[in-house]
C-alpha cells in the first residue's frame, strides 16, 4: 500500500538503549526514504517510568539520598545513550539532557522539602522519562541522515483536562496538533513527540495513564488524518493471550476497535485501553507490529471485526491484584437507594469498577476493583452507605476474561469456559457478561489465574498446540 502519512509509536523496550533506539529509527527511516511522512511518538526508556515513580515516593518519604541516587543512574543511562548515538559532550542535545535532569532534581527536591507528592507534581516528575527519550530518537534519526525535531507532548499540541495521572485530550487538541506538526512535515522534518504526556490550558504537565504513549500516537494520528498508526512492539502483535503466560499464544490478524478496548480493559497490557478511541470516528486503522520482524503484518485494528468460523473467542486476558468488595446485609434488600449510594460513593472516588454483580435477592452487591483502590473504596462505602450494611474486602483475586465479537448470539460459549475452569478445579467467585456480548469475565482466586488462562485458552482452540 502507498502511504502518505504514518504515525509510528515506539514503546519502552524499543527505546531501552542506543541499539534499540537506532533500530527503531531505522524502522521509521525505511518509510521516510520511500516518501512517506512519518511522525514518531516515543515512550521512556524501559524501566524509567517506574524508576521515576519510585524516586518521587522516596523523596516524599524523606529519603532524598535514595532519590538522588536513582536520578544519577538515570542520568548516566541517558548520557551513555546520547554519546553512543554520536552526540558530542558539548552538543545541544547533551546540554538539553543535562538541563532536564537538573530540573528533575529540583522538582524532586521540592517534593522532599514539602514531604508532599500531589498528583500534579507526580505527573511533572514522571513525564521526564518521555521528555528525555525524545531527543535520543532525534539523534538517531539525524544519524540516519534525516532531519528531525523533538517536542514535548504540550509543544506538539496535546492539550488535556487536569485529571493528573489519567488525563484526557481536550476537543481542541486535534486542531493544535495539526497546527504544530504540519509545518515541520511540510518542510521535510520528522517530528519526534514525547508520548504519555500532555499539558493543561495553564501549562501544567499531565500524563495520560500507564501505557499512554499508544494514546498519544492515536491522538496525533487523528489530528493529522494519518493513513495508519503503527505501534511497534516487542511482540508479533496482539496475541490470543499474554505470551509470557501462554507459550503457544498466537498472533491475531484482525481485531475491531471494540475488541481491542475490551482486551486492554481486561488486562492485555499490549495497548492502552483508550488508545483506539481517537480513531473510531475516522476509521483510521491501528497496526501493532513487531520491531524484531518488521515485515510480519502483525495485528490490524479497524472498525469492523473479522469473525473466524468456529472461533467465537479471540483472546483470553487477565487482571491481577484485584479485590472483591462485598456489601451485604438485610438493608440491601429491595432498596434501590442502597445501590445508588454504593455507585455514588464509587463515582466520587473515581474508582474503576472491573466487575459488578448483585444477588437476585438484592441482599448482596459485589464489586471487583484493583487492590490498590480497595482501601479507598472501603472507606468511601463505609461513609456513604447505611450502618447496618457490612462492607468487606476479599483480596487475592484476579479477573479472567474471554473476548471476541464472534460470541455474539452464540450459545455454549460460557459453558465451554466454565467447563475448562471446573476441570482445573478453579472456583469462580463472580461472573459477568456485557450486553455487547464481546466478553465474558469471571473473578477467580489469584493463585489459579495462570492455570485458568492456559485451560481456557486451550478450550477455545486458540493456541498452536490446542485441540479445539
Ligand atoms: N494479548 C497480548 N498480546 C500481546 N502482548 C501482550 C498481551 N497481553 C499482555 N501482553 C504483554 O504486553 C507487552 C507489550 O506491551 P508493552 O510492554 O506495553 O509494549 P511497549 O512498551 O513496547 O509499547 C508484551 O511484552 C506482552 O508480554
Ligand atoms: N512510559 C509510560 C508510557 C508508555 O506507554 O510506556 P510503554 O510504551 O513502554 O508501555 C509507561 O510506562 O506507562
């Protein structure tokens, strides 16, 4: 196919050192050399985001020495990569990287002095990962003989709300991105955008949620009306299960936007849950491609699902570290207000509900939430619902989901899942099926999640070694 404009996203693994960055740059250069305009969107070097989160916590708790040690390690890593990518010690890029580390150090010192880490200051700190990797990609492209210019998310026009840690693009983002990037592209310069981050109207730095560089890339793709968005990964594409858990997981050739959203929501770390949302209106396809095998087609994500005969389910996913919150007591019985107050309390706390179920007698409501959100949920519920109700946490849970548009209207799909689970002696704690019939999800004990994933994957004939 002849492309005019592509957006290419490179994740942490593809930015992890100078070798990976050079290889990623060569993947962009392959298209640029044949006349395709490319916008590159990059993540932080692998591990850097977690390191930044950790050092921010250390500063908050008063351990500035530990925080500074981490900054020094990161600094060495970025300088080494810059040097290996040909930057002279007194070059503009090295100076820029040095200045960014200095600003980071000051921000972290501020957290230490105040012993306070607000969502806003956390975003400022954590976005340095992407701001520091973007100049490295520019260097690699320039070494390849191309013209490149790196920009922070805000400089690239990504304007967000002020929901720090999980910000969403504002409607005028798209116009701004177009304004900021079109000129560069027209001049034959490849823009390199720091992913994961944006900026509020007042200039505060925000982040788009973990894995958010996928989201940045699709925002840019929509803004520029790209032919496609390519997310380069360390896997062949979106697979029928996490390949770290299921060795014979297979690449899925085609998925719909809806299927990918369900997969990401239910724990497939391969794409950000909102990544496809900017593409839905325009129908711009997203391709997940393997950086190790660039000619392999990977996974094409588009508006229409493609159903495989005899395979109603395309993938099995799991969310770990889940807790079930049980609200029970005679007071729940038949009183809709109780249910309303449960949801009110959850909404106020902005907790993501993974599953909800209510016993038919209405004497019990169970909610599955991430364990990190459990304490907040318990406090909010205890404050928000009547005193006779018992609110308890059951930790050590995982949510397992099967996803596929082919299960719509198909009988026996859930039965097949439950038989596979029963054969593995896996106890099912909660069950839910969305009315879209794109998924069925169950809560199981965390200790059983890998065995359950393998069994369900096999039962639906998804692996190479499977017997359907
Ligand atoms: N269904 C799945 N298909 C592909 N990869 C998956 C799936 N579920 C989980 N993963 C994991 O997601 C990882 C890729 O996502 P991620 O590391 O966020 O990519 P990147 O940082 O390169 O953008 C893979 O290494 C893989 O282990
Ligand atoms: N660096 C961010 C954003 C991101 O998308 O990273 P990756 O592409 O490596 O998953 C994170 O770790 O969440």
